[in-house]
C-alpha cells in the first residue's frame, strides 16, 4: 500500500514526515514482525507541530465548477454518501474525544489527545467549508448542515457512533479510572473508526478524484486530513501496545470490542443501496471486496504491532 500523500507537490521533509507518522499500516515490515518502531507520545506531539495546515487557504473555485457542471446529479448523490459519513463522523469524534483525553493515564498522552481534538475540529471546518463553497447543501449554519446531510447515512453508522462509541465515552465521563473502558474506547475510535473506516474511505475517494481529475482543492485538504488521521492511528497503536505490555487482560478488552464492532463496521463500508452478499458489486470502479481487503490489511498490520496476532 502506498502512502497517498507521498506525491508530487510535497517537499522531501514533508514526505519523510508522512512516512514517519508511525502508523503500522504504512509499514510493510508489520506483515512480518510485531517489533517495529513506533513514535512516542512526545514525538507524535512534535510531528503535530510540524504538520499544521489551514482550511482557509484552500481555493474551491475549480471544485465548484466540477461539482455543478462536470459531475452528474446521480453521481453527486452517490458521492454524497461517502462525504456525509466523513462530515458527520468528524463532528461526532471531535465531541467524543474529551472523555477519552481526560481518562488517559499520563500527561504525555493527554497532551497528544488535546492536539487531536484540535485536529478533529479542523476536519469539521474543512468539510463545512467545502460544502459551503462548492454549494453542496443549502443550509446556513453548521448544525443545520449536519442535520441536512445526515439523511445520507445508513443505520449501522448510527450504531457504531451513537451506541457503541457513546456508551464507552459516557462510561469514561462517569468513571475516568475505568482503564478497560478506555482501552475499548481507543480500540473503537482509533483502530476501527479512524484506522479502518476513515482511512479506507479516504484512500478510495482520493484515488477516484485523482483519476478523474476532479475536486483538486478538496483532494489537497483531504490529504492533510489523512495525514492527521495516520498520526491519530499511530497514537492509538502505541497506546494499545503499551497497555497490552502492561497487562495481558487488555488483550481481551481489545478482542471483545473488535468482535462486537467489526461486523457493524463492515456494513458501514457499503452504501445503503449496495446489493446484499455481492462482493463484486462496484462503486466508482472499486468492488466491495477491494474495499474490505484494503481495510483488512491495514487492521491486521496494526493489530500485529500492538501484539494481538
Ligand atoms: Fe478526523
Ligand atoms: Fe482523527
């Protein structure tokens, strides 16, 4: 798997930084050994300082033309499914991260998670700006926009975020010292939602736009979002590896939540209009089997590094 950001316009330092995000999914070595170097919480913080970007710098004028003149109404509807999942997903994760941050056990972990809350807020604004500048939705305010776009989601999305994730973060708000709930929350948030769903969706959405030559400012911003997500997943990987090394029982917590979440996550990967049990069914030139294979390989590499395989 190639790092999508390691292309053309970036400087050598930026490319090296991207490779250095320490997300095990970007390391081929992780197929063979669990003993790969991960960045520490402090190093991940320093990387965050070097990887800042601004939503206000993106110029969406070409994207506006593409969306309204080059992309057909039917394709716009299909694209809205993927984009809406991201827009709403970013807003939900930004809000659920507070209890996880407060429950984390060390100052270095909490400081990194504070940077992640800022990132998730920026991701929400990035989508809001894209939707507004390109004219995807009519609504004025951010909450009205989120309301309008939520009609494009499937019910498994709600189960994953509003039931499974919220149950853990509510628990952590009441009992921040419940480390098993913390391990479950980080597995669900960093490994399943960000690692499997977000990074898989991003990979295919960016690939499709680059192939078609559409939405250049969106792609530029989304590459920055993906770079941030790899850094977040790198945090989740080092955090879970530390926990498993600290106490074997956390392995069971990780396995338990994965068993519960993976079937739901798998359903989230396919749009509501996809036929059931047809892995060859394609959307934008990729089959559901391609999507599942990509998500599965990334997850396996990360789990191996954490110490689960
Ligand atoms: Fe995000
Ligand atoms: Fe994230």
